[in-house]
C-alpha cells in the first residue's frame, strides 16, 4: 500500500514511487548481511527441513516472512518461537555446516538480509529472523 504522498488525485505518482523504491533499496544495502544454509537443487534453493507456506522452495530477492509458531528444539527439548535460521557471519555458517552429515553435497551458504532478529535459545550462534531476503552478491 502506498502512502498518500505517492497518490495524486486517485492515481499513483510514478516519480514518487521510484524515489521511495530507491530509498528502500538504499536502506537494504546498509542492513547487515547474514548467512543462511540452504539446499541447492535444479529447481532452486530450498529450506533444509520445514517449508514455509507449504513449500521448501525459497524465492530470491523477495522478503519472505517466517511462519512464527511455538516449536520444540530437537537437540534439547527447549520451547521457542520459530523463525528463519540465519548465522551472523560466513565463518559461523561454515562451522555450523560441518555439523551436517547427510546431503552435504546439496548444502550451500547464501547471503541474506534479515529483519526482527533474535538469538535461538538453544544455540547462541544461530539466530532467528521473522523476515529474510536471500540476495545475490
């Protein structure tokens, strides 16, 4: 939904829309780059385990909202609110990737932007984000 400043007499002002989109892009570029471990398949990138809105396929360069719900961690039985699993830097992602034994050839680390980030209670190097945007660098 565009704000009133973008609409002139019931019509969208393309020039103001362009300015707003440029400002949003500039703000995103200033955001911290996070990293996500994904599976790479012929049809695209996929989440490791649970899907989002019925699909494991991840769209690129689009903000994706997590299905936030109460879940139980598989390793310690802790309850927490779910979210997109992300890591703060590339080295943490590389270290975390080493924990996986199966499907290693499918696993890749991709850069992303994130919003509404919190620490995962059961693992201090893994963070949870409400919103994530897989980016190409």
